[in-house]
């Protein structure tokens, strides 16, 4: 992208010939001519991520995740569980990383709030009473934005 601007500036402002620019940049003269003749519009971001291998299974994953909305948190599908079920039940041959990426989007869309596990530690105060400290992050359900919230919890046991 910067090369297009460099080629145009060298030709129009500094008056360098196409051969000189080709020698300096290492591009062919045809490439230099092409850069000078047409305007570079930049790159446009994708509107939707293509999933060529996962595509036929996306409806199944969406169904599983939407069913999970009514289940207790501990009984919901993790991305690894979704992947394992796809391989065992549907003969999926794709990678687990694509299933993880798609499942994370699907879980947020389905309203399953927590996308990461909570980490906890037991603490003791000076007086000897015990407590628990937990922290993690998740996505707010029903808030309408893709923001991330950080959770901190302190509980006193005794």
C-alpha cells in the first residue's frame, strides 16, 4: 500500500522515470505503469468470515449453543466439547481452532455470558477468617454491545 504512494510521488513530484522507479523499488516496469495508471483504493475489510470446512456444520453448532442457553452453566458446551461432538457424531475433519473461534462468537450471540473460566484463590485475613477471591472476564448478556467486563468477587467463609 505504501509502495503505491511511493511510486506516484517519485514519478509526479520528483520526476523520476518508470525505469528509475523500477530499478529503485525492484518492481517490473509493467507494475510501475499499473500503479501510476490506476488509483489504489486500499483494502476493504471482510463483511463476513468465510468458513469453508466448517460451513456445513455451522447450523448444528448454532443449534447446540442455543439449546445451552437454558441449561445450567456447568452443563453447557465448551468449544472443545463442540469439536469432539462434531468429530464423533458428524465426521468433522476440520481444525479445533476454527471451532473455537466460531463457538466463541456463537456463545456470545446466544447469551452465554462467560467466555473464560473464573480463577479463584483462597485467602486468610489477619484475624484468621477464611475467604475466597475470584476474578475473570466475560461478556454482558443483553447489553447490546460487544464490550468485555472484568469480574472480581470476594467472599468471606467464616
